[in-house]
């Protein structure tokens, strides 16, 4: 694969600048949030107030409805709020216009309704499928092609040359769209949700384009199934509330694909960058993993604990309850701060340290409970294959000392690296 043309490089730069992404969503945090989250957690495991307010941010609220809000900060409080999804519900997303506009998705469902919809896709995302279906069909070839592009050079920015295009290409092809449609589709998808300050007419145009591109694939796969996610969703049996079984309607397939393409093209990009930078900037970690490749998986897990790309999830409290001694009234909103819970010193020794050798414990880097990230195993495999490929091709890779120092930046809902400049040899 040749070097990306100027238009593709420009589109990548626009779409995969985490600072601009946060600014366009009105939640940019131009400070070290971990230090402040630690200080908040020391005040108590659950605090009254939205996380934005507790951090002293002038961030734009994504919600249409104003509610009293509480923030969970300890591991125990976060774990329970994510596990008890019929009390601390995902209905909070229904008050976000962008999410509501995505249609039927599992993100904003609870209980049996969530279980039944999730079951249609779950078999395609279990760990064995990530290794025996996703890897040989999409991950391995995409990693190889992207590394081919940079192999002849001396320098690279892995944020744009690897971390951004890799999950974008993988999930786009896996859904059933053409790989060369990946950037165009993501541009339209983000604009359709009102991101990147899209004007109303541009938003409407992008909404129509997203529907057109996905409906074309759905129509084609209903006529001739292929080896992709849309074909799997079309073939899946969906159990209704009465126990009857039917197939998914086009709009249900559309909703799932929009959600998958939005999340899959964003979270893995940022988490992979965080992981690679952590491994290269902590002495001895890259070498230890290069010499003992199974440790790459340990590095992926530790990075997801240490600096999660999505530090806070919202929940809507349906019934009055108590969380870690704090009374939470029905109708309240709960900010579940996974970033603070993942650094809780009552669960981890020296939690602010990036330590791939620490004993493995369950963390919140991929969520928890009924809404545990559906694509977690695909994301892990994508990151492991990418890091292994870098080690194989560029054994002497290191951060570029002459480039501006990379920063962990972004917003409350999305953290990532400003860049990852490296010397390849």
C-alpha cells in the first residue's frame, strides 16, 4: 500500500485530533484530570454534583434535561453503578440528542430488553471469534498494510499512521462497507450526530449519506449474505418480549452498525495510542514485552486501567437508593467516573504507576456489568497485533526526542495522545 494521498492525510488529521474532538463536543479538559480525580476521590467515594462542576470546568452539557447529579469515584461505587443497570440505568443516553438520533442501539437499553438485543450480536464478538474470525479476516491484513506504508521511513507519527486508521479500517470492513469508504463514512457519521460543529444542513446531508451507505450494504446482504457483521445480524434470531423469534428489521441493523462504527472507530484509536506511548515512555517496558510477547496483553490491560480513554459514563437513577453511604434520589443523574475508580488505592498499590507486572485484577477500562464493552476482545486483539507488528518490524523503535513532547489530552469522555512521534530505526 502506497503512502496515503494528501486528501486522506488531511482527513485523518481533522478526524483524529483528540483536542479538536473534545473542543467540538464542548468538554475539553486542558489539565491533568487524573490529579484532580484523585483529589475528588479522597473527598469521598460519591460526591454531590456533576463531574464537570466538581472539576470546575465550563464544559457544555450534552443533556437536554437538567437533573441533580452525583459522581461515583471509588472502584466500589463505580463497579456497583455499572453492575446494577436496572437501578443506575443507561436511560441517561436518551437525554443526549446525538445518541437518541442513532436509533435502536444497545447502549441505552436495560434488563431483558438489553439482553435480547445484545444476544443477536454477541456471538460475533466473543474472544474465540476475535481471534479466529476478526484477526484473519481484517486485523492482521490491515496492520500489515499500515506498517508497510511506514517501513521505508525514518520517522512516523503513530497516532495518524497506525492508531487512527487501524480500527477505522477494521470495523468498516467488518461491517461490510468498502475499506476506501472508511474515512468518508466516519466524516458523515460524526457530522450526522452534530459533532465537529456541523451546520444543520451539513448534519442533515450526512444523516442521509450514513443511511444510504448502510442501507445499500443491508439490501445487498439480504440478497446475498457475505462474511461480515451485517450478514451476521441479518441471519441472527431475535427473541421478542413474548418469547417468539423473528429476524431484525433494517432499522435495528442500522442502529447497531452506527453504534459499532462510532465506538469502534474511536475508542480503540485513542486507547492504542495511550498504550504505545506508555510502553515507549516507561523504561524497560517495551523491551520486556518485545522479549516476552505474551506480556503485550499485560501492557494493554494495565494501560486501560491506568489511563482509560473514556473516563466517565452517565447513568439515570430510576429509584431512590444509597451508594457508599450517600442517598441518591430517584430521577438523579449519576456520573460514573471510571478514571477515578481505576486508580483507587484501596484496590491497587501505587495506582498512579504504569506497572505491567502488577497482579491482574478486574478493572473498569472496558466497563463492567451488563454493558461491558461488546467489542472488548476485538479491541484487545487489534491492539496486541499492532504492537506485536511494530516490535517485529522496528526492533529499535523509540520516541523521537526532537519532536514536541506528546501529551495526554482531550475531554472528559475521550482522552488520547496529541501525537506519538517515533524514530523507526
